[in-house]
């Protein structure tokens, strides 16, 4: 049986920028595959190459056994694409947009109307069905764009940053919709910068940085090295390098590091006792505001593998989302 | 069958979204009326001169109608990325672009018949050779549309498309023999005249309306068809080169 997507050594250059530098990966049928990376890492370019919107300089793309590098349009009936920006027609209604998108895939008139009504109901947009797309909120636009991407029941769905720039409630709803689609057997290729989102939704994840895939594995296997690690973060004011050195002497079994905003990060291979640490810090003249245990997460794996601060990456994208 | 459903959906959507809007309908009626009135007053030769004005007014109406609308339609959709949605549709690229230009061809053809219908109420048009006149109008609409497509693909903003179009449109009006016979143009301008599609369209219309055409119909129709094919092929090549990166 073919993989849903097989990519070998794809390279793509835009003038001075090497957007993709020989990336290779496979996505199995029915899998939810996450593509995680910072802005400009090559996520959208990868989707464009896979869907025929960009031509690779080198390498091979095979979708469901069809060589798309030779025949870029041959597999387009199998795929649905939800771009990072909603690109439906502002002048058409929600219902009109879905019917139009269905017609692009050759769906007969009665079927496309039935399917559009069904999707509008499923996505909670039935009351806004006759309103122009231009009048929709950002969350509604994203939902309708996803509905348009699956109107023809594609076997493979490409989702490019589906929850960027929308409110928390809408993002949660969209994640549930993506999860439902995955459960129904659709192969999903999801790009995101939200590490938690990828961790919660994806079967496997690839980390992409500067056009190169630096790690690909299942979520469980990526988290494996962190199992048995215990992490404590203590927020305090007045922490100095001298106090940090004193901590290492006083608690030799623990690893200490001081992060941004005076957060002391403590790591150990066994359970960390909070009381002695807090007492020591307060006696050393600091003021402890908070101490919390941190569950090992994909974010830590991401930071270790890529060296990129996940928080910085999300803030950067949020700023972009607000501008849109 | 599936491809044709997509074709008609794109055509119908464009007609609804761009062409059948009140400003465009009023443009399609007022523009030919104003040109007819202008030449009628200028010539001062009575109602009988109206058939003589028809080829010029029809050609100008088609040329401006098609190129203006296509510049808006294609450039706008490229800019807001909805054109990507069409590029992702599983239909042949050539058919997709024929669907995108189909609306402009219909709009241009409809524009052309506005002065004809008005003239039919005022003067006797029974002398017109309709067998050449109607295909001539359709071919002018097609070649102007594909010229508009070629321009729209070459730029990225709507205003650039309109500005760039004028570099072609205004010289074309004065060099194509609609208002000044090509024979009376300076020798150095004549090659430019024969390099313009509208020259052959205008010749067909002159021949069909008052029997005076400088070139054989076969050559006129052949040249216009060739312009259509070359402009369409060049536009497609340019889209693949510039938009499918």
C-alpha cells in the first residue's frame, strides 16, 4: 500500500533564500502529521510544493502513488487545502462559497447544495449561511475555509496554521473539528507553531528549521527521553549568580539554571522537594512568588532539538495574526 | 463532465461577482452611447451617418470593456489569493483560464451589441453582412480579452493593470484604421498598425457594415485567430512562470 504522501529530497530556492533544503518524509494513510517550526522555516512552501502551487528545484513528491513532480495536477482531486489566510470570495455568501468550491471539484448541483448545508450545520455556521463572507468574524472565516477545504471529501487534507490569530474558543472548536476529521480516516498534514496543539493532535511530528527537517518521530517517542525527568520552576526576585552557585553546592543532586524573568529552573532524575529549596532561597534574601512543577512536554524537546524558544515563536506568530 | 461543471461555475461566479453589477451594466450602456453621441455631433452629417460610426464605437466599447474588467478580475483575485483556490482545482489549466476569460468575452460581446440595438431603432441596418459582423465582434472580444489577460498577468496591482492597458488601448484606437484610414497614416506607423489585433477586427466591421475592407476577410479572421492563440498561450506561460513558483 502507498503512503499518502512521500517526499524525497525536496529543494526550493527563492532568489537568495534556500526555502527548502532537501527535505524528506512520509505520511501514512489516515495519519495526522504535524509540521512544526518557526516563521520562515519552510512550512507553507512545503505545502505549496506538495499541492502543486510551487515547483520544486529538485526532489520528488508522490501523493497516493502519483508522481506529482511530473504531473502536478494529477492528484489534486485527492487533496483539500486550507491556506494560512482565508482566501474565499468576500462577495459570495458562506453557502455560495461552499457551493462554488464544490463545483470546482465537479460535484453535481443537488449534491453540492446538500453538502454545503451539512457542513455549515456541522461547523455551526448555518445561521450565517446567507451572509457575505466579508462580514464573517476571523474565527468564522477560518471555519468556513476549513469547510471549503473538505467540501469534496478529500483523502488528504493540508492545514496551514489553522488556529493562528483566532480567539481561544474558536481555536478549541477548530481543534475538535480537526480531531473529528482525523478520526473519520482523513490523512491530515498540519503545520503549526503551537507546540501544545501539535502535541495534542498529531500522531507524528517533524521539526523544520531553516528549510531542513531536524527531527521526525511520534509524539510518544519524542517525549521518551524526558520520561523520569522532574522539573520545577521557581519564580523569585533578587536572584543572583552567587545564590545560583550556592544552590548547586547545597543541593548537589539537582541541576539549576536561571531563565528570563528571574525563573529558577530545577531539574533532577528524581522527585524534587519544594520546601527546602524555597526556604534556602528566602534565607538567601530572595522573595519567592511561585514554585510549580512542570510536566515534561514537547516544548522542551523542541527547544532542545532546535534551540528555538517556543514562547518567542508563538509571540511572533500572534503578532502576525493580529496584523492580518 | 466534471471539468465542465467547474468551467460553468467559474463563469457564472465571475458574471455574478464582477460583470452583472450595476456600475458595469451602466458602463456597458453609457460608454457606447457617449462615443456614438460624440462622433455623431462631430461629424454633423445627420442620422444617415450612424452606420459609419458603428465599427469604431463597437470596437472601442469591446476594447475598453474587456481589458478593464479583466484587469480588475484577475489582478484582484491574485492579490487576495483566491486565485490559488482555482489553481488547486483538478481541472486543466487551459480550461480554467478559458473560464476566467469567458465572462469578459461575453461582457465585451454584449457591450458591442448596445450601439447596434440603439442604431436599429434609428436607421436601417438590413445592409449589414451579419455573417461576417457577428463572428467579427466575437473575435474582437476574444482578442481584446486575451490582451487584457496578458496585461493583467504581467502586473501585480489593479492600478498598474489599468495604467499598462492604456499604453496599448489608446495607440490602438488611433492606429487600427477605425477613425483614420491606415492608407493615410505615415509610412513608419503602418507596420505598427498591422501588428495590432484591432486593425483586423476593424477591417471586418468596416467590410460588414459598408462593404469597404482593405484586406480579405480570410486574412482578417486568420490574423485575429492567430492573435487570440498567441496572446492566450503567452498569458498561460506567464502565469505558470510567475504564479506557480
